[in-house]
């Protein structure tokens, strides 16, 4: 993966300023959820275009409803993968109540708390490692069930473990740098600048993360058995991301 190119590619698009401004504006209203789903769908189209070999072009902002739908579907995939951790809050809640009691009940409650916390932590690591795989699997045809193919995604992750770990490390470091710089610059601009810099950092983070995923998908497209290459056809230039052939 080219970690530097995943950031500098943004300015290679002739209309990058306009596209980034729109993305940052959406990120400003991310707490409303719908803008976040649109950003997620747009970023997924970036991965799909990267997969198709369009490495220096940001998708056009011309498929708002489509981005919303694919972003919603991908969010559902994220949610389903996270569901076991969410369900773990139930025994954790009862364990907390029991831990406030006395005697054996207290001991049993503490055991539940510790056991649940350990299992949740381990599962969190598992889901984190599986995330690149299920995002790329969903990107094949934008069907929720595609992002839930546990055995296939696990096999892909196992065989791409180094790339997955490097991807995750790069994303963590990039997030820290982007938001630190955004916070410092925004604060220097009398705090008002945070209204601009934080949404901008959020959007750039999306682009960076999904560009790296696109690089992985592009490499796999050339022959990796766990991510079949395209059938012989011209790459799509519409950026709609609905090519079911992968």
C-alpha cells in the first residue's frame, strides 16, 4: 500500500476543492446521521473506483440517494458484526447490579463483569481485523449478505493479515495526525475555525481510509483467489459502484 499516495491523491483530481468542500459540509452535519450515511456511501464509491483502476479521481457528487442507500446498507453490516458486543451489555448490566450486593452474589457479579469485559475486548479485536474484509466483500455487489460471508471473509483476512494490520495502524496514526492538526489550527483561529477544520479532517479521514481499502481491492483484482478479478469488461466510469461482477 502507498500510504502517502492515499492522501496526496486528493489534489490530483482537477475539481478536488469543490468535492472536498461538499464532503466537509456534510461532515459538519454528521450528528444528523443521514449526512454520515451519505459520506459512507460516497467513500465506498471511492474504494470501488480505486478497485476499477481509477486511482486519481474522486467520485462525483452526483448520486446522493445512491450514496445514502449504500451507506445505510454498509452501516447495517457494521451493526450486525458488532451485535455480539452490543448484546454483551446485557450480562454486563446484571453483573454490575450483582457486584453491588454482598457475599457470593457479589463475587459472581464480579466474575460476570470480568468475563464479559474480556470476551468483549477479544471480540472487538476480531471485528476490527475483519472490518477491511467485510467492507470489501460488501463492495462487490452492495448486498448486505455479501458483507456477512464469515468463512470467506475470515479466510481472506487470514491470508492478508499483514496488509490488514498495516492498514489498521495507518488509519489510527492518520486519524491522530489529522484531528490533532485540525484541533490546533481550529483553536488558533479563535475556536471558530474548528467548525471548518474538524469536518475537513473527518472527510479527509474517510478518503484516506477508503483509498487504502481501494488499493487492497485493486491488488486483489489482479489475481488473488480470495477476491476474484473482474470479468473481461471496461472499467466503469460512472462511479455508481453497482458493478456486481466482483
